[in-house]
């Protein structure tokens, strides 16, 4: 398991855990980042990550991405 910031572009992972305070976890859950969900990094722009999750694309900063632990 690795933080999303270290995930390879274009590779499909599964969200294993979301770390951080309740407010940050709730915010990520509202964006579709739920444990067990498929996720992949599409691109990285200016330190932000473009993520494919739940048939949509979401941009999050590296700080938020570091809270998402993924695995295969």
C-alpha cells in the first residue's frame, strides 16, 4: 500500500484507507473517494493531481492526495 502521491499514472488502484481528521475524510468522501473504490492518476499539473474516480475526474492537491492510501 502506498500514498496516492506515489501512484503511477494510468494504473488502476483501489482506495484502501483515507487518513486525516474527520473533516478532511468527509470532504474526500463527498468527492467520491470511498474505501474500496477504483482510482487512477490521470495527470499531474502544477503540483495538483487529476484523479479518475467514480466515472469523473477530480483535481486535488498533493496534501490531500497524501492522505489517500491505495493498493492493488
